[in-house]
């Protein structure tokens, strides 16, 4: 009999204790743990009062029972420049709203102007001009232009190309991609720093082509083969089949605007252009023409005022002020086929 009473008393004590604990927990939930302070890690340029109003969090709300997922989505949809939002509860009374601002990575040409798009593909706004410092995308023809929504395209192959390039740019933390041109689906191009053009050919294997081209560019920059002034192109069209790409420097563009200086276009006594004097790797001028001309044409910076160089008011050493004219009428010493720089400066890279 005593054992039964002891067991009943023990059971009663356990139940009573449980009731007290549950009551205390409920008391804390409904009485003590209430929202008293709301903090922000960032406002992404929006007013904090507007953010609080959209997510619907007010002082006195129950902290424990506060639902967060729907509020996070509401913030991301209502405010285009909020890339992501996360609501964190801190006992006993603080709500922290963690906001990651969206940054414009691409300016995608569309009928209305340009869509500003983040790296995740979120449309931020529509503007009449490209956003400065972003990658301009041409020929993509986006179909969804609503801010806060994900950019879409009418052609699935265009979507694959866009996503492949964007993914590789993000993965490799690539900066200074100035333009992506998808106007011609058989001659897709990407321009890096307004100097180096990636020629992809068609849309096949875009992810691998992009990765290959970026790695090739990195290696050539590291080795010094490509500098900050180099202008050229990398042909990546056969990378998927041959695992090889070809680089060609555009020497014409690189020497189109020489610095003002002497008659040969030099400013410091060095031979910086292909002018047929045998220096700096170009072909020597066997005829001894003091102006460095071999065929009567103005192919170098020679101080005559043509092709963007500095005009020579007194004429060159043979008295010719117009290098395209023959001063004697029979100046036949110059060889017609010795046109200056014979270097092709092309290269290829494989297994990058």
C-alpha cells in the first residue's frame, strides 16, 4: 500500500513539475519574448521605415512565433536592389534584418533601352543608357523586363550562352568585360577592357570556351605577352574540338595614335613604331629613304600631319612635305614591296 502511495506521489510531482515548466515556457513566449528592437545590416539605399513596413514587423510582436520566410521574399520582391534578405531572431527581444544589396553587373539592351541586371539575373531597373562600369549585352532580346524578376529570353540557346558567360565571370571574378555581343549567333564575341576580343564562333560549348579564354588571357597577362596597352583577339571557335585557341595582336590599332614627337613619331629617341629602319623588330629600309618610306605611302607616324601624328612645318629631310607625293617625279629607289613591319605577331595556345 505504501509503495502504491509513493508511486502516485512521484507521478504527481513529475506532472506538477512539467506543468510548471510548460507554463514558464509559455509565459516567456507570450509575455517576455517580444520584439523590442529591429536592426539592419544594410538598407540597400531604401528607407528603413519602408523596409519594416513591407516585412510587417512591429514592436510588441511575438518574437518566437514570428514567421520569417514570407517576409524575406516580400522584401526581395518589393525592393529590386535588395539581392537577398534574411531575418534573424535574437532572444530576448531583437530582430536583425540582414540585407545584401544588389549590384548592376550587366546592361542588357532591350526595346525600351537597357535592363540593369545583377549577377544572379535579377532585373533591377530599366534605363535609357547603359550603367557605367557594367558589361553591355547586345543581341540577347530579353522578354521579361519587370524589375525584381529574373531576366528571361525568347531563345533558350541565348539563355544558355548568357548564363554560361555570367557563371564563368562570377567563378573567375572577372572584371572589365565591357561587351558581350550575341547579335550574330554564329559569331559571338566578348570584349575585355575594350582591347581584347574573344571570338567564340557559334553557341556550342560556350562554358568551356569562356573558361579556356579566361585562363589563356590570365596566362598571357602573367607572362607579359599581353599588357595593359595590347589590342588583339583570341579565336576560341575550335576549342571544343581541338582544345586550342589562337591569339592575334592588332598592331594597327596599337600604333594608330602615336605620341607627338619628331618626324618619325618618337618622343624619347626610341623606335616605337614599325617604320622600316630595322629597329624594334621591323624590316630595314634598304633604299636609305630618310623618311623611312619604301612605297611612297604614309604607313608610319612621320610628322607629316597625316594619320594622327604631329605635323612637320619644315618638311622632312628630302624636302617632301606630303609623303604621298614624289618630289622629283622619278623617285624609283624605294622598293614597292618593303612596306615596313613584316611581323604578323600571331600566336596560339593549346591545353590552357
